[in-house]
């Protein structure tokens, strides 16, 4: 069985990209659904924490050490889970949900002006986007319509003009569907796990995992959001 993602999901992803220029998404799947389980053991949890930026000691230039229980406590506290300091079933389910591929930031970091000031904003109000790749499950026409509608929905609320340009033309947003390693340092991991990621202005790259089961059909799942990237 494959997880499916609706037109509405894709529109929501693009709307949030245009607001924060990052991907903000989380899909809560039931235990009966099949998906890629990244975290099953304590070793998996350590690798997951390293991958998504929860271990400040990973690349530290000074002596530094944090226990797995400390990392679990920080994670549980951040996402309002029951604080057990253990890799319990609730925590594993939360960690295994499909997510953005970039590092998470703490609430404190996201609210810190100094942190936000390092990111640029667009230097002009007229922008273009180019679609360089497409999902295998949807036609190029359907994909273009979904992306166009998502941009247009956001343009009702922001003072920007955003238009599509050709697939080989220079563009501010470069949208692509890719697999595995794709030359940006953030490899995709196949079905489940990381869904997509994007980069701050004025980079503009927006990548979706081509191995996900993108579709126009509405399936039964609950969609919620949390701050990532």
C-alpha cells in the first residue's frame, strides 16, 4: 500500500514555501498504514537525531557529549510529547512521520531575530518559476496546474508577481522532482520519510521526492503542520 498525497496537499506545501521559503509539512499516518520506518532501535534514533540537527555535539570543535535520553527529552519537549526520556512507541511514531529533509530548529532559534536576519528576502517583486521535473504518477499538465494554482492562491495576499517560465529558462524558483542524491547535499530516502525540501532566497530551489506516491485522489489521512527546516 502506498501513501497518497492530494492536490490540496501540494498546494499547501507551495503556499508555505512562499511564506517562509521552506517546506513545512507533517503527515500523521495510522499504525495500519505501510510506510518507511526510519527509527526502530536506539541506534536508528541516534542516526536520526544526527541527520536532523538535534545533536549539537555532532560537529563540535570542543569536547562535547550528550546522552540519547537527553536528546529524546529535548525532542519530546519540543513536540509536546509525554516526556519519558525513552524511545517509546509514541516517540518512534512521531519520528517516523513523513517530513521535510532539512534540519529542525528549536522554537527559541526560530524566534531569535539574529537567526532570522541571516536569511535574505527577494530583492525584486517580479519573480519567475521553472518546473524542471515531474512526478511519475501525474501528467505534466496536472502538475503544472497544481503548482500554478498554489502560487496564484498566495498572490492574493502578497505584493509579488510570480509567473511560470520555460523548463530551461533562468528562474527564481526552480521546481524539481528528484530521487536519492541530487547534488544539493540533502538526499531523498525513497517512499516515506522526507517528502520535500527548499532553500531560502535568493536560491529558490524547491525539490520533491519523486519516489513518493503523488496523486490527485483523496485518501484517508490526517494532515497537520509543524515547524521544520
